[in-house]
């Protein structure tokens, strides 16, 4: 048995369990990918809304078989493009007190 095969899943990252965002290779290095549920939690929307937006082509995503993933930087760009223009200036901020 090779030493690589005898490593535990924690020691052998190829077989390690993944509970959080995954770092996948990109041209510029490593970048986080999110699941629909992780993205929904961050945006405080339902996972169904995330899936609907992604499947309609309205939100950038990647399909890997039946799994959908979202690149953090692309979601940030998408959010900037979908920012309410009224919030860009000239409108007073909401007061919470």
C-alpha cells in the first residue's frame, strides 16, 4: 500500500470531506466556490430563488453534472450590476433609530 493511499481523509486532501466553500484552481490562483445554500445564506434569500436565478441564466453559475456552484468574484460582480441605482447617491440612507 502506498503512503498516499494510507493517509486519512484529513491528511489526503483529495478525499477530505467538504463542508464549506471549496477552493478551486483559477487562472489567478485559488478562489472560493459556493453552494446554492451557502450563497442563499449570505444573501439572505431562499435557496430556491438562487436556483431559479441560476437556471434561468440570470445569475452566473457552473453546473458540474447535477450540482450547481457559484464563483464568489462573479457573484460580487453580478451584485454590483444589479445594485439599485437609487442607492448610489443623492438618496438619504435609511435611519434605524
